C-alpha cells in the first residue's frame, strides 16, 4: 500500500493557516478547553483581543490584553500541532497496517498525538530490527517572525493616559498643550491679548496679535505652557509621562514576541526517502514516510520546537501578572487567571506533541536538523 498525498507547494506557508488540517475545524482552533473560556469570554472564538478593555488602569490593561492574546494564540497553535502530528502518524500507521483502535487518543494533554505516534514508532522499530533500513534526507523548514503582527501587538502596549490624569499629575511648570480658553503662560504661536514681554505685532487697540517673547495672557493658537484658564487639549508633561508610563514593558514585549512568532511564515520541510532493501514492508515504510514526513516535521519543527520557548515565556508572564496588576479589577484578574490556565495547558500539549512526533522522526533519522 502506498499513500498518495499532495506535496506542499514551495514558498512561504503561514503557520497559522492550520485550518486545513484534516479533522480540525476553524471553530476548534479558536476554542480553549477548561474553565479559562468560562471566566474570560475573550479567550473564545476567532479574532484578536488587542483592542479589548479589561481594566480602567491603562498600564494594567495593556499588560492584560497582550497576555490574553498570547495565551489565546498558544492555545490555538498547540491544538493545531497536536492535530497535525496525530493525523500524520495515523496515516503512517494505516499504511503500515496498524488498526485504528491501537492509535486511539491517550488521556493526557497532547493525547491524540501520543496515542497515534506510539504504535507507529513501535512498528517502525519492528521493521528496522529485521535488518532493513531507510535513508532520509531532510531540509528543515526555515521560519521568520511576523513583524507586522509584532508591531501591532506592541502598539497595544502603548499606554495613553487620560488628558485629565496628565493635568492632575503633572507639575504646572512641566505642562504644555493646546489651551481651549485663555493661556496664562508662554505661547509658542501667536498670542492674542496681553504680552508680558516683547510682542512682534499689535492691533489698533494695542493688543498683542503676534509672537510673544514672554508670557501671554489671552488666546494662543499653538502650544501653551504651564497655565490654561480653560480646557487643556492633548496635554503633555515633560519628563514625567514617559518615565512613569513607558510605551512598552517587559510583560507586554514578552507577550508580543510570542504573538509574532505564532504568526510567523515558514518554508516547508523538504524530504527525500530511499529504501535500502526491496522488502515489501520497507518499501511501504519508505513510501509513507515520503508522503507524511513533511507534515510531521512542519508540526514538530516549524511549529512545536520553535514555539516551546515562547509557550514557556507566556506561562511565566501569566504567573507574574496577578502580583503586578493586582489592582486592575475583578474582570482583568479573572481573564489573567483563565489565560494563565490556557497557556499552561498549551505548553504541556506542545511538549507532548513534539515528543510524540520525535519518537517517529528520530527513529528514521529525520529530526529536521
């Protein structure tokens, strides 16, 4: 028996285009098992949560939404890895005559993959013990993180303070912006009113209508400094806002790196398999490996091994966030807890699926480099 499977086209393959994996629907990719989705609806379904509002605290909200996004990404991709490994092992097993019941899922995270690949690795061992052999040459996949996805996520880390909060927290001497009302400080543009200093132009009534080298008491058509008798628009606080509320912090950046890696693009693995002898089982093994190793290596190397470190980083962020955003509110903390559970399960699922795949690829020397 020979399995005929269409080869992946050359070129870049988006890692997250995994909805084409047989037996795994788009809805299942977006679904996260466990209580996580119950306490945090944002973890369910398709779409991202980078624009979601979890807390009134701007800095805490940035941390929570990027973490929830990264956890959601890891849960979805871990399900895809498990499904792709399991499906490839089942196809190999069917070609080698293994009954489907022997490749049933095990009761563990990643159990579809471990249940399918365990009997396959045992069958390959049995074939190779008969003195037969196969030669496998592999060009492993090469991946590049999605810069655009990473930049968009990093943008969600950019904390914007409420204008009223900036005015309340800033020392008056450091405050500037457009004054909708009467400017009572230095004006960078045209001052209309009284200039306590040198004015470049006056009207017929002796009011300043030009630039004021000093303090302006009146209208200002550009940036007003220090004092506004009215409403500040787009206020800025020199030397305070950036230091107190950085654009991006460690937790945000760690979550965003994981997000960008999940949405990376990879070249497909290239595989050449030759049987060293002409025995029937060796020929069947070589044929099914030729057909199915590319998909197995994609899941193991391009997805699983590459994302293991990211998955563990997301778990670490989830463990630290409750202490960091403890005052963010009940909704934010519930979503942090749900996403932390999801990321932990995803990390375990990826590890089990990678080991299951390696039990097959390693036996024939196709580790992917």
